């Protein structure tokens, strides 16, 4: 009895298709977890950079003569709202910053929970992390 070569070839292809499906079922969850992790950590780095810039702008606003805490928070909030970030906590030391004497530091700390800035509907790796940036500048006003 001779076997049909076309029949054997089609059986092998069908068996291979089944193997590909099983391989995909095993590898796909790991691949998608990796991709979502990359997205999550990249977004965190981006927001951290924005917070650093915002804290720097807030500190610059705070070292000006007669600067008030509201001037600092306005500078930070305006910068971050342009980037679509809200829900931040802004801390200014001393408060008001104009109470710092010549050569003393004005510190601006900006923080936001990662869960409120995530692009993913349910962040997995950084859901309980607070992203924080601090900027310290010295007042150089006239004595």
C-alpha cells in the first residue's frame, strides 16, 4: 500500500498549526506583560522628568522678592496642566518663600501618585508608587 504524499504533507501542516497555537498561548502572556511593563516604566520616567521641571520652575518663582506660596504653586500647576498632569501635592519651604533670608534655600517638592498619571487602566507594577521631585534654590535677593 502506497501513501499519498499530499495527504502526509497536509497532516504535518495541520499538526504544525496546532503547535504554533500552543506556543503562542504560552508565550503571549509573557510578551504582553513585558510590553505593559515597558509602557508603565516609560510613563513613570516621563512624569518624573515633568515633575523635576515643574519643581525647578516653582523654585525659580519662589526666590523672587516678595514671592508667595501661591506664586510657586501657580507656576508648578500651570506647567503640569500643560502636560495633562493634575492631582499633584506641592510643598514649599519656607512658606512663604519670601521669608527666607539672603543665601537661604527655598525648597519646592512636587509629588503625584503614579496611579493618577498612568496611561494603563490598571497599573500593575507601580500602582502604589508616589513620583516625587525636589528643587532647591538659594535666594539671592538684595540684603
